[in-house]
């Protein structure tokens, strides 16, 4: 058997300890599969005294992740601290400069610096693997880089933030408000330290930007993403959408259009009967569409110790086998600069508004839509909630810009109480 593959693990929290547990529990299974032992040389975290519930005494302890990354007895630097910048980036750069491969679960770092880090690593004949950074235990990076390598990918879609899906499905199932379920999610420890990363769509956007780079052979372009979170979704929208046969999801969509790369993370309506519509709680789902394969759907745990560590180990076993696929499935230096396009693909829209109880109010709204070239597919008027009546309109396909213009023009009709809510309906 060849020499062992020696790991240096920085970060012994949820994911890091999960990786230590797998290395310890499955030592023989991993050695059989990789053709060599996989061992841990050194570890690092902030607090040395914390009881982490696993045996760590056999490993060298480093206080400084950069020192760990440079150690001669470390072949692969495993970055599991988190954070786009700071120690995670500094230690990853140090590992690359010392000629090591890197495995990370850090979507924020990869979304902001993945391009530069991958170029630096690949210039040295090494790679950064980041399966765990996208959709936790679902091997979607591998699916795109390897299994689907013979396809031209037309669209990547998914529910990539389990916390948002948990909030939306509990609102739906129990008729609770956004605020009530947000509080429950916080108490369960589901939210990031900065909750805006979850509910503002940023975490899901980081993941989509990484998938889009692999799928379309383009440089990671998180800053060009259209981002909208779930904070403004009300129980009223969830119930009315359900009444029309839809579910509201925080949907990530990337597609290459004639005008350029469209990347959006935003609340969308999807048919309740579709796989995405039926996705419940904190589960993730990725839908991939390729010219030869058609559509495939991957579903599984998007976070948690076991699933995330499983993805980290998949990358480590690949490296132990000597398998080094480029970080983004092709050399990072060959990734094209994307031309960002904003929601250019037309779609039907859900429009909810409160109409004042005035004669001809609905006709005025229909006229505004007609003037903008938007036709109505379905419409429902609900019982008056004095002095207004909720009205729901599902439009035929229209562009996002035509819809925005129409919504702006509705303000001039003087028949609305409050702002209309417009949500895109995605064909899935
Ligand atoms: N948790 C998940 O389900 C999940 C899923 C997918 C991806 N990820 C990603 O995986 C990474 C780790 O997440 P996690 O949930 O395991 O985080 P975590 O539980 O907060 O653990 C972070 C670890 O990093 C250590 N650390 C932080 N700053 C450090 C520093 N300056 N020097 C040395 N060690 C430092 C901490 O040390 P102490 O323990 O001493 O404080 C802790 O052990 C993140 O990038 C996250 O986005 C997590």
C-alpha cells in the first residue's frame, strides 16, 4: 500500500468533528477504497480546552491555522473554520503556497475568492475541492464536474438553503407568520450567527454562484447575482399561492441565455406537485438540465454534521486516490468572464394586491396590465376585508422589466391599498 494521505484539519466545530469521527470510525473502509491509509497529523481550533467528544490526543495541536497549513507532515489542508476572509483565507493561501491540496466546506470564501485561490492552486499542480460547500451531503459538484461532463448544461436550479425552506414549509403547514417561525428556527439553532446570510438569500447565492461557474465554464460571479430573501413573504402569500396550486420556495436559478448568464436567488412560485414544490423542511434539492441527460433531480440533507462531513470525506478520498479534477471542472485560468444578464427569460407572475372598494377598480388594473403588454391567465377576487378586497392575478409569460413597469404604473390608478406583491412563477 502507498504512503498514508496525511490531513491537517483547521476547525473542530460541527463539520470538523464530523470529519474526525469518520476518519476514526471508518479507517479500514477508507483505506480499502482509497488504496492507502488516511490519517490526521494535526488539528487546530480556537479553544484547546473545549471537550469536543472525540479523541484528539493522537494529533499535534496547532493554535494557528496558518502554521497548520504549512506543516511538512500535512498533505491536504482541510479548512473547516468558515468566513469569507480572515484565518480561513490566510490559511488556505498558505497551504497553496506550501504546495498542498485543499478541501473546504466554505462557500463564502469560495464564492468571493474561489477564482483567485483556484488559479493559485492549479498553477502549482494542486486543486481546491469544495463539495461540502454546496448543498451539504448532496454530491452535486461531483455530478456536474464528472458525471455530467459530456453535457452542455442549460439550467441549474435548486433549493440550497435548508433554513429558508424550513421557515417556508412550517409557515405553510401550520399557518404561522414569518416572524413566529423565524423565532422558532433561531431557538433550534438553524440560523447563522448573521441570520441575513440565510433569510437574505446570501448563503444560497454563494452556492449558486459556485454551481454556475462549473455548469457554464464561467468565472465565479457572486457579485452579479440578483438576490432577494424571504423576509417579505407573508402567510397570506403562502396561502393564496397554495390556493392556486403553488408553493413558495427560495429558488436559486442559473441559466445561460442569449444575453448572458442569468443568476438569481429569490422567492419563486413552483407547482405544488413538482419535486421542488414537495420539498419539505431543511432538505435541499438541486435540479440539473443537460442536453443529453435531460433533467436530473438530486435531493438530500443540505447541512448537519454527518452529511457535510460525508461530502468533505468524498473529496479527501478522491485526493487519496490521486484523482484531481480541476477546482471548477476545467482549469480555473480557462473560465470565461461571464456577461451578466438580468431576469431576461420571460415567466408568468403571481400578483397580489388589495383593491379599494371603488367601482371599476379591477378594470383599471387590467388596463394597466394590458397597456404593458401583459395578459392575464387567471384571476381571483377574495371576500372583502373592509374596506379593501384581496385580488390575485396570475399573468401569462412576461419579462421582469415589463412587470416592474406595470406595478409602478398601478400606483397611479388610486385604487390600490398598499404595494402589490409580485412573485415570479418558475417552470420546473
Ligand atoms: N454546519 C453545517 O451544517 C455546514 C454545512 C455546510 C457547510 N458548512 C461550512 O463549514 C464550515 C464550518 O462550519 P461549522 O458549522 O463546522 O462551524 P463551527 O461549528 O462554528 O466551527 C468552526 C470551527 O472553527 C474554529 N475556528 C474559528 N476561527 C478560528 C481561528 N481563527 N483559528 C482556529 N480555529 C478557528 C472554531 O474553533 P472553536 O471550536 O475553538 O471555537 C470551530 O472549531 C463553514 O465554512 C460553514 O459554512 C457548514
